[in-house]
């Protein structure tokens, strides 16, 4: 329906948000492009970083998708106690601060981790988790759940009637139904994970490093923070943007549909159950792989919680403030864009997907650096950039709800003369409380766990909780780091829960 | 009097012409085959569809460029006539004040109009807690309270059973129709028209015909209506 005929909300908030996003994505890109040292070209180390970035992303994405196939198939066709909890938990890594997950993985796979303790007891040489396989391990840890959820959606989207038909024909379900679905869904999932791994910073910062395991994002950070070589940092930022933009365009073309939909609660009834032990093994191993590191965070974190340095608590307070501001900002931006509607908004809403924290951060750094000490802007910058980076995800949850209200009730509102603030307050806000709360929770958790922009900008006086935790790890104060990690995990989940819960209260409709 | 002067509507490959004079104090039914443009015409009258050419006026005042809320017109759609998250009283109160902040006098008015449509004491419920017929009554209550001179009904009772639908139509006749008001209803059922309409406008073949008194029309149906009725029976 042509909305222009009876537009009921003013357009300026949407336009303002659009402008802000453009400045933060394309504006910062222009800043880095202008400052980049083009004449020197890329050094051998830069090429190595590019190769490593792409290679680890390909391997991480490939492994995540391959491993996700048996797990999602098992979840699609088995009904067991705790299935719903497990599927919900599969959504958790999205909220999990990267640095916390890395610490959890280290306590399992690291030098002093339980795996090496076991291997040592059996007389084997210890495994090292640093470098290429450490980065891939962490990326699979993060993205296996995502890939599983996405492929599970594909599995559950196969109509039950088809399985019934296949059963009556005694036809091979795998070749007839499942393989075509995987061929349709698989490439999109692979690309989404690939894109996420391309922009990986915190994992490479903690598990990578050195000439053989440096991502472009990490190289940007090192050029800026250690060498203060603005020209090279800017050049690398341009490289990173091209990589991401290329991948993002392909992703967007292949996966138009909603990646975070609902409807996981049904089990398709089918007649070819396969071997229960295979499914049990797939689910069991995946659960162990995901849950043990999380359990270790709690286990190792609890003892040190009592005597955390005061500075960590102060950093936690800072993080809460930043996350709250970031979430508020992100939700306001998403709402004003959604109300604006239209094609330009669809583009502006996905633009941040092609941006990465370090590219935007570097651009912002270059813009503010001549005028003010960037460290003084560390916290506002972190809030702003994180709000922008979270925007595509929040928009995906809010925009369809807003569009639905326009379709269902736009004419009623217009006929009643509901416009502007009254329309927003009476019709829109109460009806989108759920996606809005979910979006706010997402944005808050993402900002809470951010270790990208903040690392680029902050001095000692602007330390957030993830940064404080990283510095504790760097100083080998592992017990305090584990306690800080537990605190960060708890705060992230708590902020998400409060927002999400807030949206569900009194939402009877 | 509601007038359509040289009105031309177009949507994709669909087009409709209308030159109409609909006097106040009457209930007028728009009847015709589905897809003929009955609802489209109603949409244009309410202000949701801008005409390609021509004018719409009420008592000589041109409405063509007014937004839906600014027209002297209330409309009930096929569905979504109530906000599900607001109480019945709030939904009805929107007719008085699109801010939901009602004075005590206004609250009394809401209660009175709920009494009038047979929803006494149900103002605190949400639409989901009402039956289909009660929801229709609540929507009618809002139109009644809005007290605008033109009321358009785009088959709002189509989802109700025949008995309930007849009850609602009678309620429209009893409460909404009046000497100062024009009620225009879309229907595909001749019995609806016969039940409460004074006049009938046949919409067919891209054209809205001039209103004809209901009894006279069904006694001597024009070709377009005869075709429609014949197909319906056969």
C-alpha cells in the first residue's frame, strides 16, 4: 500500500538516523581513504594478514556449517527433554562477550586447560590453542550454534506433508527433500559465518597475533595503537572494508530472509528416524563443546569474585552506562528508520554489516584526532559505534513489526486522525514492545561485550569491563580475569534479560 | 449530500468512473461483483486512495485533498477496526480524543455509547476477550461517538454468521442512520441491501451507476445487476 498517501509520522527522525549511519559508515570510510598511504602499497606482512583473514574465515565457516548439519538434523527430528532449552542456548553465543568465550575456551583447550591436563595424564604432548587452529576453534565455538539454528530453520521449513508423501512412496528423504534444502540454505549460512569471521578482532587479539596469525582487523589495531602509523592503519582499513563490503553484498543477495525467526518449537513428524545413536552423539558432542567452556567460566570465575580489584567494578559501572546509552540509541535509530520505511532505509539499515568496528573506529579516530584527544571520546564513541553496528540486527527485529502495524492499522489510525507522537504512543509502541525489548537487549549485550572500538580509543581512565578483563589476562592474573569474565557474562545476560523481559510484560494482544 | 464529480480511480490495471449524488438521511448500498471496485470507491471516499481525476465533496465542501482523519467521514473496514492492545473503552474513546486522555465527561460519554450498543460494563475488556459480534458493536460504538455525518461500511460484518450480521445491520439502521447522516455500505449480498438500504448503487463494468430506490431496483434489475444475481444463484 502506498504509504505516502497518508504518512502519519514525521520523516526527520529517520532522515537524521540515516545521515548519522552514513557519516559513521561511508564518512569514516572516506576519512580512512583520504588518509591512507596508497603509494607504499601493501607490505608482505599486510598480504599475510589478508591471506590469514580470508583463510581462517573460509575454514571457520566451512567447519561451522559441516558440523551444524548433523546437529540441526538431530534437533529437527528428535524430541527429548531439554530440547527447547538447548535450542535457546544456541542463541546465547550471540550475546556472549567474545573475550569471555575465549577465556572459557582457554580453560578447556589452553595450556593449563582440562584437555591438556587429561592428555598430560595419558602421557601425550600438550596441544597449543594459539595461532590458526585457536582462532578457528573460537570461531566454530561462536558460529556452530548460529549455523545450527539457521539450518534448523531450513529443516523445519520443509512441510510435514512432503515427509508424509515421501514415506508413502518409500522415497529416499535425504536425496528428495533434505539435500535440496541444504543446497538452498547452506551457501547463505556459510557466507553469514564467513562475514562474521572476516571482522573478527577480539579472537585474533587474544588467540592469534604474530606474523602468522594476524587478521586485518588486528593489523589495523596494531598499526594505530603500537606504531601510531595512521597512514598504514587507514590503508588496512580500506582493505578490510573492501573485503567486508564484497562479502556483505553477496550475503545480502543470497539471504534476503529473516535470519532470526521463530518457530523452533515443533518437531516434524517423520517416518525415517535413522539411527538414534547418531543423533544422540551429534547433540551430545555439540552440547559438550558449547557447555563445558561456559561451565568453566563459572567454575573458574566464582572463587575470585570476592576480591576483584576496585578498578574492575568501576569498569563494570562504565560498561553498564555505555551499554545502556548504546541500546537506547540503537533502538531509537531502528525505530525512526522503520517508521520512515522504504528502500533507502533497507540500504542504510544493512550498511553497517559491511562496516567493522575497527574500520569505523579508525575513521572516527582520524576525524576527531586533530581536534581532541581520542581517549576523551572513548566512551561516547564506543556507545555510538556499537549502536550503529547493532542496528542491522535490531532493525531486522523491529522493522517487520512496524511494517505490520502500518499494514494492519495504518488506515484505522489515519481514519481516526492518529498522527505523529499520538500514533507512536497509542498504536506503535505498545504493539512492538516485544521486538523492541529484544532489540534493546541485543544492542545492550553487544555493546557490553565490545572489545574493538574501545581498545582503539581508550586510555586507562576509560577502561570498560571487557578491556579491564583483557588487561588482566595480559598481566597473567588469570583468577581475577576469570572473575571479571564471569561478572561480564552475568551483566551481559542480565541486561539482555531485563530488556527482553521488559518488552514482554503486559504484552497481551 | 455527498457528490462525486467526474471521479476517476485507477489501481494497476483497474479503473472506475463515478458521478454520484448521495443525499443525506439515507442508507445506500454499493452492490456488484467482486473486483468491480466497491471497496476501492469507498477507499477513495475515505481518503486512502487519491483519485486520478475528479472531485469528492460533502455539502459543497471539496474533500479531495483532505487527509482521512480530517474528512467528515467514519469508516469501518472488513477487519482491524479495533486496536487489540487497547481496552474497548480506550478504542471507543479514540473517537473523541486521539490521545487517550479523556475527561470525566468524556468517559461518561464513552460509557453511555457502550450502553447504547449493548456493551454495558465491558469497557475494561480488550477486544480479544469479546465475541465477534461484541467486537462489531464496539467498532460501531466508536463510529456512533465520533458522530461524523458520513459513515462508510466496507463489509465490516462479513465474518459474522447470518443471524449476527442481520442483528448488526439492524443496529446500524437503528443507531447510525438519521436525517443528518449518510450511511454507505458495501455488500455482495442482495439481502443485506434489501434489509436496510434505502438506495442501491450498482458498481460493475468499471462504472458506479446512479442510486436507485432498493425495491424498484430489485423489481426491475438492470442488466449488470441481473448478470450478477443470476451468476450468484446459478
